[in-house]
C-alpha cells in the first residue's frame, strides 16, 4: 500500500497554528466521506483543554498527564531555547479541533455543542477554511452586472 499523500498547504496551516501564529481557525475536513467541522487549535492547547476536561468530569487531577504530554510533544520555542535546545522543525502528523462536529447525511451536527477532536493529517481527503453549519444560510451578494 502506498503512503498517503498529505496536503502541504494544510500541513503549513497546522504548523502555523501549533506555533501560535494563528488560532481558532475555522476549518471543515472531509474524512472518510464525512465532513468534520470545528476550530483548529494548536496541539499544546488541545492537550491542555483535554486535561482540564478530564479534571472537570472526574473531579480529580487525572488530566495532569495530558498537560505533560502537551508540554513534551509541543514545547514552545522559548521553552526549548531556555533548555538550550534547537527549535523543532518536525512535520505534524495530526491536527486538533475544538468544538469539532461531524455532519451526518441529514445535516445534523454531532455532538452538540462539539468536542475535542484529533485527526491524522493523512486521513484528510479534502478541506476548506470555514465552519460548515447547515443551520446558517449564507447571504450571497447579487452578481455584478456585466460591463457593456
């Protein structure tokens, strides 16, 4: 089986989000024939939010493990510099969504209000910038009249 092709533009966006150059970028991903939509966040932020979610739902500090995973897998450039380490230039393997929802064939968003989602980049068949929401009908400006 051949290696999956990963969209280099999507990889560049994930890198920018992971570095904190942009955040909460609304994206919709075509994965396995279904649309997944949400706000792309950096890997470190995703692991921090997962840790807080686990702490809140369990009433414990069990989420600390996920905070540590985030710190280890996604150190900031300043943290690496303080530790005397070179900046990381690795290719991301995953992208992370906050408020992720799967759009079903009936245009139902599952779950509501959405959750934390981690997607393998090699699994993305297509994507677009923007959050798909079947409940919102975009307004289309009238077409300009052709020149005479």
